[in-house]
C-alpha cells in the first residue's frame, strides 16, 4: 500500500525582503533617542546608545552581562 501526502506548505518568507537591512539614518537615531527620553526609559536608552556606539547586533547585545561593561563600581 502506497500513501502519498501532499502538503500545501508555503515558506514564511515568500514575497518578503530578506537579508541585511539598511542602516539607520541619523534622523531616525535621534527620533528613537528623543522618544525614549520622553518616555523616561533610561535602561532602553542606555542599551540603544550602547548598540549604536559599539555597532553591536541585537544577538550580541542581548548576550551582554553587567560584568562585561563594568570594572568594580566603574561602568565603561
């Protein structure tokens, strides 16, 4: 007995742009910074500034620990 199953599976990225995204423009960076400041999200602003200044990718940024950017009580 031979059973043939066909599934109409469609890829999740069909018709979408994939690959490296365009970098932020300067006005976009400042818009994000201003919105984070107005919302008083100090932690998010610090992470955003760190990512922009060090050119880290999101996967690298989420792996950071406090001990990676501090030396004793001094924050780098």
